[in-house]
């Protein structure tokens, strides 16, 4: 959009929305959707870091204390209860993983959607002008591929975080069981 052609356009579009306007101009509305999905993905990631660092560790200490305070540690029902408690705590840590995986898988698909719609717009504009302008076509193709690049970049970073979180969850599952067993040994000594 040419601001010189629209006097007073700066008053219509607030200054803080200009980056969003440039984003839409560069890659289309799909790029904005990818940005929103990325914000949601990284918000969930930050929430998981916060949860793991603060809430989970408190809950783990409380669970170990509750297990160590029990008198019966060896019966079948006690071991089943310990496993159920551990599974519940690890389940809370694992809860957003399906959503994270969904958002990671969605990003490349949205990028592809942006590229297809951008290419349709390029071919449509070329059909309207009846001239083959290589520079205009190259510019249009470059703009059309921007959503795919963005979607793939967000997906790769999200995939790295998701796989790291899965690794942490597997490690914490093993550590929780070890700490529960050690808590019983410490109380028996």
C-alpha cells in the first residue's frame, strides 16, 4: 500500500501495527496465521519450562514426602499406589505434548497454503497483464515462498523443543522412580 496515495493513512493505521502490515504485504494473510500459531506454540513451550522449573518440582517433592511417610512400601497395593502417583505426576508434565505436536505439524501445512495462494495470485496477475514480466514473476514467487520458509522454520524450532521436552519427561520418569525408591531406603536406614 502506498502511503503517499492515501493522505492521512498514518492516522488510520497505528504506528505499532506497521510491522504487521509489512508482514501481510510480504507474505500474505497466511503469514500472520503462522505468526499466531508460532506465538501459541512458543507460549506453550514457555509455560512448560515454567511448569517444569517451579510447579513440577514442588509436586515431585510433595509426592516423595508423601511416599516416604507411608508405613507400607512393599505390598502390592503400595507399589500400585506408588506407580499410580508417579504416572499421574508425569502425566501432568506430558499433558500439552499432543497440542505442541499438532502446532508443529500445522506450521509447514500453513506455509504450503501460503505458497499456493501466493502462486495463484502471481499467475492471476500475469494472466491479467498479458505480458510476461520476468521481474514481476520472480518477485511474486519470492513472496509466495516466504510462508513456506516461515512455516518450516517455526516447525523446526518447535520440533526441537518438543523432542527436548519428551527427553526431559523420559528422564524425569526414571528419576522419579529412583527418588521414590531412595526415599524408602533413607527412611529404613
